[in-house]
C-alpha cells in the first residue's frame, strides 16, 4: 500500500508518516520499482499502535522504546503520565477558576482586570497582612468575586484575617450565603466552624433561616454558634440548644447571656425558666457544676418560675450550688 493510501486509511498525514520514518518508528517494508514507499499490513498495524500510544500522551521517543524494547515495562511510564496529567489538570482547573472569578467581577477595562488579579494573588499570599489587606480592599476598592472570598474564609486560620474576610462577606449580602451553607456539611470540622461563624455575621433574614436549620446540624460546634447568633437576633428557637450548652459546659457564659437577651420577651422568659427547671428536676439530674451554671443562668431570667427554682437551689446538697443560688436571689431582690 502506497503512502497516500496509508494516509487516507490511517488518518495520519503523509508528512507525519515521513517524520515517523525519519525517527525510525516505521520503516516501509518495500519500495516499488519507481521508488515509492510501500507499506505492508504489519507496517500499518504499527502505525495504529503509534497513534494509540500518542493518544495517551507518550512522546515519540517513549513510543519507540515501548514498541522495540521487549523488556520495556510500561507501569512506571504510565504512573509518570498519570502524575503529569493530574498536575496539568490541576493547573488548568486553577486557571479556569481564576478566569471565572475575574469574569464575575465584571471588569470595565484592563486596569480592573489587573486589580482583581492582584487581589486574588494577595488572598493566596503566605503573609497574613497581605491577605487581610486584600479582604478589606475587596469592599473598599475593587469588588472581589464572592466565590473567592468564601473559599478564602473557609480555609483561613489567622483570626485577624478571618475577621476581615467575614466582614467583607457580610457586606456582600446574600451572594455568598449559599456557598457558606454548603460549608456546614464539610467533612472538615474547622471548615464547618468557619462557615457558621461567617453566616452568623450576615445580618439578614436569609441567614437567620440558615442558622435555624443549623440547630439540627450533627456538629455540636455548629449548633452552638448558630444558637448564639440566633439568641442575639431574638429567635426563641435557639432556647433548647442554649440550655444544653449551659448543662454541657460549652460556652456557657455566652449561652446564659443569650438567654438573658431572649428573656426580654415575657413569654420567652417563661419558656426559658421552664427549660432550666426541667434540666434541674429531670430524670438525669445534672452534676453539681452543671447545677451551679444553671443557677447562674437563672439570674437574668425574670418571673416566678425562675425565682422558685433559685429558692429550691438554696437548699442544694452542694454548698457551692446553694451559695450561688443565694447570691443570685440577693441580686434579684436588689433589683
């Protein structure tokens, strides 16, 4: 079969076939009386083998080794190709993400593009100061794509930088809320914690809905941050979680403060008092340290139910609990 026919059947151009011949990859088995290259069936099979290996990303040099060396072991080469392909995909994915974020910023000109690129670069800096300045600039100077801010806040370990990023996200309104909500289900505990703290600083009704749903999250830390934020917003749904935090000694002082804020509503105050009393009188009576914390929490809860519970605790078998209850009652009487 002559070179033109081989090119038509194989899809490999005549020029490339000549290049393969110059490298010694394929040598036509014969020539016609006029000197034209003539390829045998075995030659054509070799051409198809070459093309198959090229499709895997092998260099022509590696292809020659693979086809001509009987002892050639492909495993190491395939592993290397796999690694290089993964690296290339990661680099291309990073570039695609960066381009999408630049597009999301809707730059009006190349100056805007350069500013966004500089901010994205600063967000990924190893310097906390640079990351913090980028977070502040995202609001004050150049609009930063919300997706980039969310990714940054969910991975940020420096408390000052994280605070600046949460502030920047709060200024963006609801745009980043959906992405932050996804973070609540992350397999990484730190990511879940950062997500709920960021949501807590977005001051709108949509974030309140998300925080209420987070009260049933499997992560006790997420539930706690959600309850504290909801308590500050006057959401009575947080009461059971806040009481549990006091019993379990998890941010109990903050939880008691949140209950005190909620108790400004008389109906909610009675509900809080009933919940605290239930904990004190329930079948699983809490230990002395928990009873002391509950007595302290009752200090800011108005109403007869709370007062009676404290009067009972004055006679508690644990002296520290009894003294705490007596002191709280004196404070209430002084008011």
